[in-house]
């Protein structure tokens, strides 16, 4: 089976301006499947595709129509100071069953990741995050998942025996319980406490996962950078953005990230050297106001692309001459915590040793951190990030 079998082409006549695209606009740069399916053998840097699936998008039917509305806006934005090589594969068609669509998304993302091609998904419901995650199962690699969402999509009432239970409100259940388990870490950015049950918070705490409520991040969006830098895959629910900035979601709420904060986090995601797929979900054009949310999402994708083409490739520690190493000792403990700082970008990492019986190939795990984690350590206190990471390695 060819990947082309999963896709329907983009009707450019419906989305391009009457006068066509100007030189430098992404519409004149992106190779789009409108007649002939792009050849992945030519190794594009980045691939965009839509997924026309909303059957399990709770209370948001219509988001399957979103991808073309985003394209219409994205293609009119101008390329930055880089030479892009981007393909648009078109839209994955709805399968006969929801699982057929999941299989298509899983297969496409897996193939792109294997070929070291960045996958950008335009949904569709956020339940597609589960299919995005399944793509990593074939590579048998541990996955760090970051989700930007006002809720934990961990529905305690969901029937996990039902194959259709992978909804936009319960897909995390399926990811957490999936066997074999390749999930190393889950992080949520922007949850709002009144939308989250105490039981869900206890689950996150017991699993040593990272959850950051909206109030912690407001006016301090740089806190999200090391969290995002640790992700292999990202799922962005447009409902995480306040309704005044992104109305095109039936589940939109008054509070959330500002549009410019969403763009900044997307740029952080583009900078992430280890990230291999990102999905933007739950945009519903039926609720859009003069195309403003479509434009915001297009700008978010633009910032992601801009970050991608400005990657610094500074993941430690090669060559060692490009990094500074700091060692600290905790109070009442002979244990030493080691930090690594990139001279190129001033970004920080923390070394967390594998417990006895851990990895045979590595002595420690490198986790992105902030300068504040270092200042905590030099006072003799253990950073919370170090402890939670150590527990997950055990």
C-alpha cells in the first residue's frame, strides 16, 4: 500500500487567492498534492497533512473540515529567512471506522518519522493524538509527550473495552494503558484547575508526570520552553487558547493562553531538536469569526516552521567544548547534581543518573531544565524535576 492511498488531494482553486500567490508566499513554496502525490524520496524537511476526522471529537462536530481553512490562511504567509522544502500531502480521508482513520494516521506518521521528516498534523479531533502516539510503537522507542490543553483528557467514566472509547476526552486513558508501554513522560501545559478532578491530579502525581496549570504560566511563558524541548511529540488543543483569541472551538472557554503565547510555544516546539511530530487539533471553522482562528492557527504553524528552520542543534554533549558543566552538592547528602549549559544558546540540561539496574548503555539521563533548577540546587535543595525524573527511571 502506498501512502498516497490514504490521502485526498487539496483543491487549490478553492483556497488560493484570485490573483494567485506572490513570490515568497508559502503557497508558492510548498509542494502540494493537488494533482500528483509528492515524492518523499526527495526528502522534504517537513510535511503537512490534514485529517478529516471528527467522529470522536466530543461536542465539536465539524472540526474535520478545519485543515483546508488553515491552508487557505497559511499559504498567504511569507516564508522567513530560510530555504524551505515543505510538502503538503493533502487530507487523510475518513476511514470506514474510526480505527481505520487511526491506522492511516499511525502509518503516515511512522513512515515520516522513520525517514527523519517532521510531521505536522492539522486535525480533526484531539483523539487523533492516540494514533499519533501509536506511530512510535513501531520504532520501539520511549516517548515524551507534551499536550497543551485546558483539561486532562482522562475521562474516568470511559469504557476502555469499547474500541470507540478513544474520544477527545479520553484518549489519554488509551495512551497510559497501552501495551507495550513506550510512554516515558507526559506533560500538560495550561490546564485549568476547575476543569480537572482531584483524582486526575493524583494520577499525574503518582505517575510523576509534569502538569503546569495556566496560572503558573501566565506572563511567564518561558517556563514552558524546557518542557516543550523534552518532547518527541506534541498535541495542541486549540481549546487551550482563550475564546476571545480562538473562538473556533465548540468547547472554547473564557480563559486560556493568549494567541501570541501560543505562537511563542509553537516556536519553542520548532526549536526542539528531538521533536518529530506535532498535531494541532479541535479547530472548528463553523465557530470561526471572520476567519480569525484559522489565521491564528496558520500563524502558529508559521512560527513552528520558523523555529524548525532555526534549530541550533545543541543537544549535549558533542562537542564537549561547546558546553559548560556545573556540579552542585545537596545539603545532608553526598550526592552530586550535574548541570550542562550550552554556550551557543544558554539552554540548560540536568543529568539524572540511572538507578542500579537501569540502562546498560548510559550512566545518566539528560533532561532539559531551567536556570532556576540550577539555582535551587546550589542552595542545597533537590530540584523537583530531578526527583520526578529519577523515579521514572527507576
